């Protein structure tokens, strides 16, 4: 037999009964939450044209996508993300119905470097609010993200909130090129002060600009960060960014979430976000569970002139966090197993139906007779076992009453 | 509780000396015996002793909040973890070295074979200049590569340069400076801010003082 016949590709995973049940429960609570909040669920194609996801400055690297071709030789990819397809869909079919509130729970596939316990297949749940601008819309998204974490049983979380415009304002003020900005953003994302210093010393930035930029990695913490940040620059772009964050915080106060927020003006990542960005983090996982933000430029790249904001939550990461917090999920068993001797199928089937009507799962056991049934009950494969004998009489085997 | 990943060997020694200066009890990790998870007297800190190249992994996955690792290891693995401080010890550099007669021969040889423990750094270093190389991954005694004709050059850590000299090799060019870095998990940095931030600040002060001396 070929070895690969019993293996799965690296980064893919089988989801086993207990895990799967937990995952569906989480998905169901999220779906309900999205729907109650006015977000309509959509599903986008598994295969899309590569160009949906690539873009000069913020696209996903083609190296990280699973690619194939259509009959005309055009490059297709398994969707590596759901935001771009949702925006594509809105730009071509919903542009008359803005604002649009869309949600999705679907798997995405990426092609990460080997050797890391990275998930190449991941279920992503998320929402996009397309066509609404301003801090209040952003706060709605953040509040919904917080509700998601609570809905899946993670009450202890933190919203890490940033605004990329603050960084770009400082970059503009320093007169740095776009390339340098992007490189600097990469070091800043790691709070790598030394790396930033090196880049800046080569960039020809003024000493003053450099000093300011070097403060960025430490501009995180509670709301006291604003005071430090305001002193840093009176550049209108930076001031606007700070005002926007304060407005978002004021709106989050309405939702009782202000105390769950940590500000980080050095928060930045290479993507389409162009306003506030945020991540939902919890002690139970070393990486962010939720990430989102405002991305007005993305609809523009699909010729849709509309602001947009949203977030995505990784369900596969969530499963890891829940397992670390609560231990491995319980493996579900069928409540009642029913065995029967020749000719007693009708009675056995009826008994199963009765159990099901009462809301208990039930299934028939065909082989191995009474002995096998007793064995399964002892092994914990069911909570109750019933044997239907020759007379058609139901006999409940050992163990507790149902 | 804060979990600190220590890179077994010299880096761990230096790190413990640093932590002890801050009044953190390191007696258990100093003589760990066979234990792998160790704690200080107050129970505020726990330590795990790991292979140097595993430090970024433990920190990335959040099972250690903080770690100390060489810049070389961090660059090679390029994981999204926060690299908050240069601790100033473990200083050396990464450099390209080879036999003297191979200097400047890259453009005239068909393929350029580089033996190294750091394939990713090598790829990025040459790739950044638009040069394609053939990488030969070795796990130790990299200097052997050019001596036995396995590779044209090596990309490796150079401290005093005495190993190179003893084998008739010389440095062609520097790749970058290396030193020990304090790394922090990006989630811990926020969720355990109240404990971690003062610790970073204190270590930073101490490092500065030492450098001024």
C-alpha cells in the first residue's frame, strides 16, 4: 500500500467526534450571535481566481496559497481568507444595498512553511460591515468580537487596539519612503527596537524623527498612552488617529467594554487595514484568536467606493485555546444501544424511535448478541443498553436507569 | 506567574546572573539536576531549560512568556515574537568565510555552494542581492565545508576568528551583528503587562548601566 494512503497532508487535520461536537457548538453560538446582530451569512466559492487575493501592497503572498488552473490556464486558488471574497461579492452584487452586514463561517486553506505546527486548513468565522464609516461602526465590530469570545466561554480576554494611521502619520512627517515604511512596520510589529534603529539610520531620517519613531514600540498600555502619544506629534494625521481611537473607546464604553481594552500604537501588520486594527487575545493561547480592523482601501480595489470594517476568528485556534483552558473535550457516546434477537427488529426499532422522541440518541447493535451489548455498556460506549429477547420483551442490561 | 525559557549553556548562565542582580532567585535553575521545569522561591517565576534554537518556539506558542535567545536563532526562525531588548552579552557576528583563493569568485563560478547552520539567513542574505545560491545545511563544524570541498564558503558565527584562522579560512564579509535578545510572547506582553513590563524596564536599566561601565 502506498504510504500516503493512510496519511493526511501536513497542516491538515481530521476533526474527531468530541472535538467536532465542540466545534459545531461554537459555530452554532457564533452563527446565532451574528444573525441576531443583523449579519447575514454568506458562503463564497472554495476556488477563486488568484487575483482576488493578490495586490501590490497588501495582498497575500502567492507562495502561501494552494494554486491550480482552470481549463483556460488562469490561476485559481483555494480561498486563503474570507474578507476579500466577501468584499468581491459585495462590490459586484450588493453595491445597491449598502450598508451590508455579512457574516461567514467557512474553511480557508493556506500553505504555510513546513515544520511549524501551523494549520493549513482553518475554519474562519467572521463579519464584515461594508458601507459604514466612523468610530461607532468600528466599536460595533469590536463589541461583536468581544461577544463572540464570551459566547464560546472565554470570559477573560483583552482587546488589543491600535490605529495604523498614527504610524503612517509619523512616517509621512519623517519623509520616509513607502518601502522603508513597510520594512519599518515589520520591525515595529515585533517591537524590535534595534532593527528599527538600524533601518532608520540607513533611511536618512532626521534625528528628531528617529527619536519619535523609536518611542513607538513602547506606546502600549492603558489610556495613559494617549498622553504620551499626543506629545509625540501635532501632525494632523496622527492627531486624527488618536481622536478616532478615543471616539472608539467612548463608543465601547456604551457596550461596557472599555476596561477590556489595551491600547497599542505600535500594533501593525502587513495587510489591507488602514484605520483602527484590533486583536482579541486570551491567556489561553500564545497567539491572537481574533484579528480585525478597518479596511476602506480593499473595497476600493474592487471598484466599490465604500468604507468597511470587520474581523475574523480562527476556530481551529479557538479549539486549542479551549482545550488548554478546559481540557480535552468529552467524547460523545450514543445514549441507548439496543440489541435484539432474530425476529425482534420491529420492537427494537420502535424502542429506538421512542428514545429519540424523548431526545435521547439511540442506535441498534446488529452483531455479537447480548454479550457484545453488555461489553459495550461496560466499556462506556453507551449510557444504557437494552436487549430485546425472543418473547419481544425489553430487558435493560446492568448499570443505572435511563 | 511568568515562565522564562532559558537557552541551555552560556546564554542561560549570563541570563541567570542578570536575573539574580534583580533579586530573582535562580538557585533551582542553577543546579537543575534532571528537572526540566524549575521555579524561584517566591513562585512568581518558573524556568524551563531548553535547547537554544527552541527558545523562539516555546515563546511563540506562549508556553513560555519570556525567553533569551541569540539574534542568529531569531533571524533564522523569523517568528512573530516581540524582541524587546538587546541584552548586550553573547556578542559575535554572522559572516561569510572561505579559503582566501575563493574571495570574489562568486560571479565566476557556476553555482555557489554555501554551507551553514542558518539556511534561511543565507537565503535572505544572498536573495536580497538577487543572487541564487545552493545551500548545504550542516549542524556543526561548518568550517569543514570549504576544507573538504563540500562548499565554496560558509555562513557562520564568528567570535574571535581563531577557529577560522586555524583552518586557513578568512572572513569575506559580515552578514550582521549578533547578541542575546530578550523576547516576549506577543499575547503575554499584553495580558501579563503588569508583571512583564516592569521586568523589561528593570532589565533595560541594568543593561544600560553595564554598558556605560
